[in-house]
């Protein structure tokens, strides 16, 4: 059975010592300890000396907080070196004494939750416990790193209906207990990334949140029990746009370790401008479908529109002038040199769809 919970302080030393004996992990570290392959783990000197220095730093970590301190250093480097600017809004409404569930749109495997944590940590809130799919723990060393970073696992299936229900009940109970202890949760609005740019909440995610509350409350009271904050993250340039398009055009293209590779490409490649918005806390009584729609409304209305979105929308639905969008036209013209027409059309839709969704919600009013 897959372990759901993240690691605790008492497990940190043991897990890290095992990681330092893991050949696959050490090979990954060696490949990323020089400036030609990584801007973030780069340590001066020979690979041998760099690895020894890395090991000595790791051995000084003895708690989850100390591990996350190192993650925050890397994240600040990611922001400064791969983003032209990172901005965020909505943190001023947060109450430091409330436990929150941040329900987010999902574009990047690990960076979406990391940026949410960066924003809330700056206001004095504790970092979140992050929901991840069990596909990300299929490689042992990756599962260890994610669990050290307060990630908990949501199993995506089971051999029977009973096993599937028990898995969901266990996750729901973990979330309930974590929130009751005064901690925060980050969870994506749907299983898997929105590779097509359509940010749509799956009611099944919300129903899973309620399973552990069934004996004490109806679903309609979910927002009375949990403090739900919709979270919308917007990237000017998606560093994995090509990969997402190719996977959609050729579903057989996806390999078992693609998600692991995508984690690091998403971290290391250029993203341009990035904005994260925390919407207003959702209150009121809703069915699962209506609550999904309300979360969608907040995420889509607060999605930051970049020139890449405008360019793609005009390209598909109107007429576009490259001179009006110099950054976007340069980006898309570069993509054209390495993409098929079908792949390029997919990417254009990916960038255009947030604007299409904004228009649909506006028309409903």
C-alpha cells in the first residue's frame, strides 16, 4: 500500500542518509552540480569536490523545516534566474490564525505549489502540505524528496471499488486532520496538469475532501468547515508547451519517467512573467458541481492575461499583428521552427483558452 503521509522530523536523518547511498539520486545530483546543466545546484570546483560539499550540506539537515529552508533558497534562485518578474496578490486577506485549503489551477508539476508557498510564507503563514499523484513517487528517490517537502500522496486508482474508496477516505482523513491541527493544504483543482490551458475543477476532488466529513455534515456545508481559497497561477511562457503538445498529438509519446523530467525542465527553463493570485475565500452552500463552477469562476477571472495569451487568441480568432506583441511574436516564431502545424495549433489553443474562458464567464453575467 502506498504511504500517503509526508515524512516527519524523526525520519529526516534516516531518509537523507539513504538518499546519499542511492546511486540513481547521486547520478542525478552529479549531472546537475555544474553550471552547464543547472543554474541552481551549481557548486564551484571539480565534480568530486562538489559532490562531497553537497553531501556535507545534506548531512547537516535534521528537520523538515531545515530541508524546506534549503528548498526556499533554490526557489528564490529559480525565480531570479528563470522569471523576468514574479508577482502575487491576495495575500493581504489571509488570516494567520486560519488553516486554509488552496485549490489551484495546475500548469506545472511542482512549481505551482512552490510559488503558492513562496507567497504565503512571505506573509508569515506556514508552508502547505501539498497533494501529489502517486505517479510522482514511482521513483523512490523522487518520492523521498517530495515527502521531505511536505507532500502527501493521492493514489489514483485501486484494484477494486472498495480499495479506491478506502484510498480516498484515507486521503480525505489526512487532509481533515492536517487542517484541524492548524496546517494548510495545497491541492490541484483536477488530476493532472491543464495541458490545454483549460482550468476546470473536477467535482470529484471536492467530493474527496468531503468524504471524511460525511458523518458530521452535508456536502453543502463544506465551505463552513473548510476555508477554501482558489489559487490562480499564470505563466507568460510555459517551458513545457512543446512537450504538452507532443503528448497530446501522440498519446503513445508519454514515457514512464516523463513527469520526473518535466519537473526539472519546468523548474530550469525560462518562464518570463509569472503572477499568482489568491482569490477571496469561498462561502455559501453549494453542490459539488456548483462549488466547482464557483472555484472556476475565481481562478479564471483572476488569471493574469499576458501578451502570449492575447497573441494566440488573435491568431486563432481574429487577426494578429506581430508588431503589437513583440515578446509573444518572438516566442511563437521560435516555436514554429521546431513544431508541426498540428502541434503549433495545440499550443496556440493552450494559450488562447484562458481568454476564451474569461469571455464565457463574462457572458454569463
